[in-house]
């Protein structure tokens, strides 16, 4: 046994134990014949740092993997990083720029060398931060989406999908980032509300018979207009449908068409259609018969004006920046008399989340995956139960997206990433192969080939994560043993970008789902329920909280607040509270040591004759049952609740107090065993403090991280549960009664057992010394009726009355309670009035309304508690 320090300091403990676990290879103990259990960590970006979302996601995974490891399973938690194409390229370009080096000048190969050099020196900072959190990953097999084996898997998948007719090249509209000059995914687009304008324009009919009125937030796009659309049922325009308008700036003749996209209730009911520069217009254009190759393009890759295919853009505008040309177009429209009015508007505008520039819908040639057939297999697997989604409420969202799925753009105009294995000859013929040699063989000897400059979307490679990390396409031991994975823990925000695509690729290439259960957690918000963002200044750095309160407190907070289907409102006070919980556990261990209690000598529950010991053994068994059920259902808040309340309340506050001063050999053995069970059950949540206490309590043959999960064979003793449970309830209620009625601890209260219940009299008499010590309760007396001026409690259906004459001034106490009740009810009713007023609930900030509701509930509860206290006095 090692004497514990008086003060619990988590920092040194965490550093020491993590290094020990990793150094001893305990994160993946050798268990070749055990049942496999597998989780893959969503690969963080190589450029990333640990944020609160990572902390939640990885804490939940670590809880499950530590639990499985303690169950004796061959537990594998796959870890690695994503090469993060656009983010990494941006970081390295910025670093080179600070040295006066331009990417375009040094060329692709030299730039890629700089990226690898940056990765080796600065990349992967997040892996050190994950260790701070306590993540027990298999670091000995860490993967990277650009490592040799993984890259080979990515290229093979692309080529195979092409051969199967799933991948093709097409001209379509994409989200285009003019700064990085690449297509980006929807996930990389950040919508911001910005102050803009709504320009109302007049387009003249070509036959001179009148004009049609349209409005736009992007007047520059009119340079590529191809139609004006009205609703087919809009009678106002029936007579001119099919006519042409003469464009006021380009002179282009464009038709008036019908399409249900035009809303008769919005503005004039007529909308200009620019299919090459707007996603909705693109679909309207296709329905109108325009082929993508025919759609007009008025921008180059840097969002400067370029000449359209018909050559009708005024020469003075060519080469201008899109926002400069906007001003000039408005001036020209005004000069033509085509600008009718301008309104101020708040406009939802797409920005690149990394570049910070406005994203343009842009028509360009890209590579696409036809994912509809793949999505069908995912839906079938989900309906059959092969994939279980938790919470089940997300299933509807899952199916809605899969049913309406669109082709997936997988090419990016970057240098860093998996270069697309496609080669072109001089005539534009495409040859897709895993190597240049294979492509040359397809093209024929002597045919000059040029490889596609684009790279693959990082989501394409990360979609292979559950099986490529295990060695696929080689049939490795790990692949055969650990695929499919058991569970995927994921934020719902990447449900489509990553989760669904993993399911597609797993079924397509291994004919099995990638994981059996998909658990989707919510977002971590601030204490007021607001989404965290740097602009709001309300982000929380988990590393700061770990420095302040310890990783165990941070982890337990996230687990305790993770409730299925709900977001987490992270309040630092909760983290502080669970740091106090760790301190409580530490002090309990010191108390046990001080009474000669160390490590248990038994895995099974010791023999016990004393009711208090039989009771605590039963409570361990009950807690384990609740904990196991919560693990089975992936209810992390219930897991934390079960072990927290048992540790703090049942063991520390009750058992330790009940046996204080009465430590015989049996009690020492039971207390040691029960405390060991706490350490084991609590370890997945608070690994550091539990491992420290596990060894401090005595010599152990193994580390706690690989200890056996409890399976006590003892049975709960119903008599002990009733007797000790009843005693605990008496003490608890008497203490509450003393606090509510201001009864001083100097006053000993004699309980009158109304009706003379023999069992209650016996229980109180048998435990008289404990009752006197813990609640200042005297000798029980049988009584037929409640004496005037008595306070009453009910325990196990039996009324106990405590005469208060001489203990307190009854009249003064009644008056105090009545006054406090009136004040609480007045505040409750005032808050109720505010909450019933729509002017408040609809206009006030959501956090203000929520606070009012919380205050109303608190005052309602206070009034009820005080009224119950008054009623105790009769």
C-alpha cells in the first residue's frame, strides 16, 4: 500500500500513467483467441488541434474500448489522420509564402516534398493532444490516408468503380472556391447572413411589345442569362410564354419559359435563369433542354469575367473581378433605363470555410460517382438490421438523404492528395488504370499520355477507413478478424459526408457493412445552448479545461451530459463538479487506508454476515446491472449516473459513514472489495485517477486498464436491502427535516412510531447508536397517534412523528415558512406570467426564455418543498 498525498493533483498522474500504458503496449494486449471488438476513430485532420467536438467523440469511443478491453475482448481502436487536402495545402502555401516561395514557381513535385517535410515536423499535433485526453488507441498501428498502403487502396477503389461504371467524368455545377481555385464539398461551405441588395430589372421583349420584370441579388450573373422563367399556371404571363426578350446589356435573345421553380407569390413571379452560375437555375436549364456543355459561363477560375461562348459580353467587362463588374453592370443597367429600383436585403451567402471568400456555383468538368446504386444497398442493409442507427430518430434523416442522393463530385483542383489515376491522350480519350504502365497498355505503344492534374476529395479516401486501415485489399489477419467494426461513434454533422459513404464503399468492396452500429451524438454548445464559434467568442478549449481540472473530470462531464438525441450545454461548473467527484474518490481511498483497508484479496464478493456489508454487496450488484444495461443501450448519461451516484452517495456518503468506527475483519474485506469494484466500473470514464488508486491501495498482479470487468456471483440480500435501505431513508429524511425546520443539532429527536409497527421499532432500536451518531435521533417510542407540534416523515409506509416542543419555536417556524412560501409563489407566478406572454417568448433571446423557464421550475419546486415542510408541523 502506498500512502496517498493529502491533495489530489491530476496532472502528474495523467502524464505518468499514459506513458506507462502506451510503453507497455496495454492499449492492444495480445489476445488472439478472444472475441474481437473494433472501433475506428474518425481520422482528424493532420492540420488539426483538439476541439471540444473531438473531445466528446473520442471520450465516448474510449469509454467503449476500455470497457470491451476489461471484458477480455481483443479490442482494437484504429487511429490515424486524414491528409486534409485543402487545409494542408493552405498551411504549406502560407508557410512557403512567408519565405518568399511561390507554389506555382517551384512546381508540383517540389511542393509535395515541402508538404511531407511539414508533416514530419509540424503535422499531427492533435495526436499528442489525444493522449492528453487519455485516448487508448492502438498507436503502434497508426495510419495516414496518404501512407503507401492506404494510397494503394484508394487508387484501386477508383479504378474498380470506373470499371464497374460507377465513376464517370461530366460537366456539372459545383461549389467553386475562387481563392483556392478548386471545387469544394458542401461541408466546406459556410453560409453567412450578409447585408446585400435586391436589384429589380426590366427586360424588354424582343418584339417591342413590352417588358418583363425580374429581380436578382447578383446582377453580374445576367451576363450569362439564358432564359426567363414563369410558373406554368401564372395567367399573367400566358400570352408571352415562348416569346423572346432582348437582353439589355448583351443583346442576347433568350426565351420566356415555364417552370414550377418560378413562384407567382414572390416578386413579379418571373425569374431570370442563369444555369451556368446558380444551382436552382441549373436544374431549370436542364428541364428546359439546355445541355451542360451549352450553358453559358461568364467566369474564370479566379472569378474574373471571361467571354461567354456566344461572344456577347461587352469587351470592357472582360477580365474584371466579379464584384467590380457588379458595380459596373448596375451602372450600365441604369444608363439603359433597365434598373427599376434597389432594395436592401439580408442575404444568405456561401463562403469557403477556409478561404473566407464567397463561393461561386461554377460549371466545370469533374469526376463523379454514381452513388444511387450504392445507396440502395445501404438502405437495404439498414432496413434488414445489419446497420443499427442510435438514436433511431436519425434513421429518417438517413433514409431521406439516401433516397434523394445526387452524384458525388470527387475531384479537387489541388496538388496535395491522391492524384486521380486517369490519363488523357491528345484527342481527349481517357484511360483509367492503377499505374501509368497499365494506362499506356490501354492507349497503345507510342501514344503520348498526360495524367489528370486533379486529386481526389478527402472524403473519398476516408470512406475506405474501416477496411483500408486493416490492410485491404490484402486479406490480412486484422481485416479478417476486425471487419466489420462493431460501432462507429460520429457527430450527426458528417452523417452524409462520411458515415453514409463508408457504408457504401464497405458494401461495394467487401460485401459487408463497415460497422454494425452507428451512434450519432449531438453538438457541444455553450452553457446557454448557443452554438460555439470563434466569432461569438464562446468556444471552449478542452485542453484548457484539462489543465485546470484534469482529463478525468473533462471526460466524465462529457459522458454524463451525452444524452441520446440531445445537444450538450457545456458549463465549466459541471467540469469543476466532477473534479470534486475525483477528489471525493481520492479522499475515500485515504480514509480506507487510514483504517487499514487496502487492495481486495478477492475478485468474488467476500462472505458477509453483517447487514450493512450484505447491503453494500447488493448495491454493487445493482449498480453493475444498471451500468451493464446502459452499456448495452449506449446510454452514456445513464452509465455515468449509475456509477456516480453509487460512488458518491451509496459508498462514500452512506456505507463509509455507517461502518465508521466499526471496522472488523469482515468489514475491512467487504469495504476493500466494494472499493475495488468502484475503481473497475469507473475506469472507462476516469482512467487516470482509478489506475493511480488501484495501485496505491496495494500490490496488484496487473494494471487496472486490463483488469476483469466485474461479474460478482453474490446475490442481493432482500432483508439487508430493506433494513439498511430503510435506515438510510430515516437518516436522510431526518436530516432534511432538520434543515427545512431549522432544528438545531443540539436537539435530540425521539421518534414516535405511529401504530407501533414492530419491524420499524426493531430496526430503529437495533441501529440506535448509528441513528444517534448520524442524525441525533433518540430511543424510539410506540405511539397510537401523532402528538401536537410534531414533524412527520413516512418511511416504508410507516409514519414516524418527532415531537418538537422545546426544540424550536413552532409558531415562529410556521410564520417563517408561510412567508417563504408566499415569496416563492409570488416569484413563480411572476415568471409564469412572463412565459405565458407571447411578446416575451417570441421576441426575447432563446437563452433568456430558457432561463425564465428554469427559474420558474426552481421557484415552483421551492414552494412545494416549503409547503411540505409546513405540513410536517401539522
